[in-house]
C-alpha cells in the first residue's frame, strides 16, 4: 500500500541546500547543495546492507532522497521541513528534484496512511527539532540515562575470548575506569542463528561471563544479530520455512558479510516471533541486562513474507517488539544497522552512523564504489553530526572513541574530532581499545571521552566544512582534506574556554 503527496517550491535550486536522513544506522545523512550528485553504491550488496533497496540514493545530480525527514534550506536559514509523524507501520520516502527554476518535492508513504507534517519556516533548525521531537512523543520514545560501555569488537573482532573479556574488565577495575557495561560482541557464537552454541575459539560459553563481570562491578552486555541466519547454521537446516524469501521462492540474500551472503528471518511468522522472544529471554536469564541488536535492517528487506498483508515497517517492528517482550522492560536495548524511526519506543539507544575505524577514510570504497555507508572515522562524523536531532528518539550512539596510538592510523586532530563528536552528540559513551595498549595519555583521553554531555545543536545549516552539519554552538568541525575557517583538516575546535578545549590542546601536543 502506497500513497503520495507532492509540492512545487517556486525557488531556484541554485539557492538551496538539502538535509537528508539515511534509512538505517549506517546509511549516510548529509547536508549538501541541492544541485550536487548523491552517491549510489556500485554493488547491489552494498545497497542491501547499507541502504534501502526499495528507495536507494538516486545517483542523479539534483535528485536527493531522504527517509522520514527532509529539509530544504535557503541562504537566510529558513526553508521547508517535512517529517513523518508516526513510523510504526509506515516508511516515508522523500524526494527533492531540481526541475528548471523550481523544486519538485514528493513524499511517498509505504504502508498504511500516516500523518506527514510539512512546513515552510524562517528557522529550519528549530523546525527540524520540533517536528522530530513530536514524532518521538507520538511513538513514546525511550531516552534513559546514557551508559558508558566497553565493547570487544574493535579490539578483538571475531577472535574475542572469554579470557580477553575478563582481562580487560579486571584491568578497568584496577585503573578505576568509569565503565558501566562490558559488552561481548560478535565471535562468541557458533554461527548466525546458533546463539546458544559457543564458537570453538571462545574458550567458554557466553553464559559464563555475566556473573564474573558482576563481581567486578560491571553490567554484562551481549551482541546479537537476532534476525540473521547463517547459510550453514543449524537454525537454517532445521527451520528453512522461517526464512524471508525472494520472488523466486528461494531464501533471500540479506547482505554480504562473514565471508559471504546470509539469510534473514521472516518476522511475520508466528513461530519466528516466539523464537525471538525466547532468544531474548534466555540471554536475559544468563544475566545480560544490555543487548546490542545488530543488522536489524534485515527484517525490513523487501521479500515474500508469511503474512503478505504486513508492511515492511510493521514486519520489522513486530520482530523488534518480540525481542523487547522477551528481554523485558528493564533491559537496555541498543539498535544498530536498524531502520531508525521505526525503532522509536522499543530501543533505548541507537547507532546513528556507520562503524568507526582506526583510520580516517576508505576513499576507494566511498568514492570509486559509491558506498556512502562505508565504515570509517570520516563517515561516522559525517553522518552522526547530520543526525543531531535524533536524541529526541533514543539515546544516540556515536560509536566508540579510539584513544590508542598503537594499531591506529588516526592522527591527533582526528582523535580530537572524535572526542568533539562525542561531546556534541551526547548519548552513549563507548570504548573498544585493548586497555593494556593505552599509555598514560591514552588513558587520560579515554577518561575524557567517557564524560557524559548534553546534546548540542547547530548554529547554522547554511555553511558546512565537508557536506555535513559541522557548525555547532559548542564548536566547529572541519571534515575536509584541506584547511577551512582556520581549522586544520579532519579537526574540531571547541568554541568555549574550558570544557573540551584545554584537553584537546594538551592532547594535540602529546
């Protein structure tokens, strides 16, 4: 079921900037000149895994697509803002198209009819914040106090062991590092879907970890990709009828990772929903009160479902609701790789950008292959800063601070930009550095990155250093590869005396 509304804006496209929001956590959000050309990924698996295959970036000059929210900004800071007001069953696909001397704007609703707000305004920043906050209120957003998390992923990746988790937790306690949660990431399980069976190298079982962490004073966190199914998994062999299927009747390929393609559960199937509730309840029973739920986009992929009457947005939300029901109201749920607005009210926090990396940019994949959702430190800043308003939907998760110098190619300005990002966006604080690798300066930077802050807001959308929202009231980012506005490339400068500025200065001298 789809419906469409359209508007004609009698203004020259040459005058306008556009603020777009990507579909899921990793999909790029940007602030660009309307006549620029958006990137479109070269390979289909990049679109499946990082974008919405139903409504991907256009790849056409002057044609910008956005999900849930769009804003068109005049040079005076005014303009037009559109925002879906209920995303529980419906996706909103916005498109702004430069046509001659005017702009054609459309909003296509995929799913049942839902309210759409569209306003002309003299203050785009405030109107974006107002309309997105209203969406959060309608959907009963959960915004609990943010947590400080150590995560195993960027230290050990899939080679994580039970011993490594406990070693880092013991060292964190000895150093009095102010973490609340120690989160075990991907690598503990036998396969995608086979969550209760340990991998051969983990050196134990995931259920062995929570009690040991509790003795050290930390909450236990666990990573799951609950909707994914490995092609060689026991779950795939035992329950083939649970899989989302393509038009050819074969199990749908949901992306490309872990060395190949993988499948996804059909969350309109009642047995799948029961299994998801049991999965969340089981790991909660092991003692995990913090769950990172990853690759959630899979449940909303286009495909042939058990119940064809359920919209993609509703199918996704049914699966997420089953996980919330199984985990209980007190369990902290972090979404990742997730359709953003459709998660409001069910998750406590949300990754609002792609994965960080210990290097600035993967320019070959981003530029030559057109993958704007590529993991990199640049991508994290670019997208997360352009979603500043989403703190009204959940606690934002800007991903981890990389404070280490070893096993990292980030320079001092780039580490300073990451630190500035955390301060400006607020929300969760996280680290994944092997704690033994941190020298005294690295530990000082880590401690600073774990200090909680209130979200900041932009001071302008009419100027940008790098195709994103970069000018905030507390400071300015330069995401460009050249100096701009007196700022070094890849850097951040705090606006006030005190706060971050002294630490950034000390950090850049060390």
